[in-house]
C-alpha cells in the first residue's frame, strides 16, 4: 500500500546543502549531500521532493536510477543499499516561485525600483520544494548551508556566516556554520538587497534586525523586545538560547505573521518594524506578542519538536502561553492577560456553535 509517510529504515544525520539562486531569472540550482544511516539492506530508498528537476542521483558514490511521484511528493532512488552509513548525493534545479512557499521570491521596492529577494517558508511540508529531503518533523538532522549570492547582497541562514569569498566579480560564496539538529521545516535562508542593524549582545548571542534599506529607524522596539524576551525565556527554561545567533528578518511578502526558523526568524514587515513614537498601544502589543511568540519557539518547537503534525496545537498553544508571560513582564502596565481573557471567551463562543467542526 502506498503511503505519504516515509519509512523509518533510513535516518538522515547531516545535510550539506549548496544553493545558487538566480534573482534575475527567478530560478535556482542546487546540490545536497545527505549523510544517513540504514538499519537494514534496501533495494530502494525514498525521500520527499516536488516541483524540482532532479538531474543526478548517487548513493555511496554510485549513480542510481530515480523516479518522482508527484502525487505522493516522493523521490525514490533505486539500487541495492547495504545496512549502515550511507551518503546520498543529488543535483537539482527549480523555480523561485511567487506563491510564498518553498524557496520563493519576494519583491522589495527601493526608491521606486523593484528588487527581488529570495527567501523561504518551509512549514509545514515545503522544504521538499527547495531540495530533496526527509521532510517530516521527526527526521531531525544538522545542516551545513552554502549560498552563492550576487555580490553586495545580504545572505543569511540559520547558522552564523563562517566565510564569504568572491567567486567572480558578480558572485560571492557564503558559507554558514552547521546548525544543531533541526526539522526540515525550520531551515531558512534569505538573499537580497537588505540591510542589517549592528548586533546587540544578549547573553553572548548576537541579535540583529534585517530590514529593507531606509527602515533602520524602525528596528529599535523589536531589538528591545527581543533582548527582554530572550533573557526571560533563558532564565525561565533554565536553558541557554539555542543556536549561535538570532536574526529577525522583515520581509515585504510573507504568507503568515512570522516563522520561527532557528537563527533566521522571518516576519511580515508590519509585525516587526514599528515607530514606538507613532504607533498605538495595540500596534506595539501586536509586535511584542508576535516577536515573543517566535522567540519562545526557539526552545519549544525548534529545540524540542513534535513527532508529527497532529501535535502542532501543543507547539502553538504553549508558545502563545509563553508569549503572554514574556510580554506581561516586558510591559506590566499593558495588563495583557485581560485582553487574553476576552479573546479566549470569544474563541469559546465560536467553538460552541453548531456549525463549528
């Protein structure tokens, strides 16, 4: 019987992912080496991929046949594999789509001119649209990411930048530090004409806001909230901030409010950038709540992750609870629990309707 779930016979350990986005033509090419282990001999192995043109596949250095099932969004590699360690090498290409999922393109207007930003949104099952992978939340692995980016553009990912070397006058190769073990839906990278604040130090963790040029004056409130919440969560959880850095990325086109990618948290621009002198209390509360929510996920969601998507309610509910506690200590005068009680009562009213499913 065919299944949309992957076998647990093969477990990924590390991905070495190399991507080359073409911002002018809205395409990308890439390669991935997956270090894995098989607990028994196999005649074939299956991982996830969709909307990708796979051009080459090797297992343990030997070329193998492959086929893509677009209904199941699975890539099957054929050929006998012995039990034990194995290496999967794949080359592929794809489209920087305009659907706000997978590896997609966002449009940034700077002084009347449109510029392309290549960015990602992988939750829940869209990492497979960017690179072949074991795209289920309990298949955690470390990631070493390399991006070939146009010279002069900002390139960021989950890990801190380790090196940036010039390949040609037009292209730089940017290598990032390996991550801790992550689910594929938490992998992220951004390439585009963006600016970054100077990092602030929060318990040894550098924190920046990545923003469109000319909007640096709108970043101070987010940095203040982030510094407070990270310190508060680290003390409350009695665990240091996971990962080596925190980048808060304001994007002009984003499907959700924000996404808790470890070290590279992405936001809809209006939920990160704000002028506290001009904003209403409601607007400031929204920024503080969303930002604290995503930072809470660094521990509960990123470091500790549900095995399958039927646990997403707990992932989000606990982050919402922790968001409230952090914001309460950030601005006690906002009396944020009163608003929470009102929202909860409204939600229960809707839940009680006969039409609610």
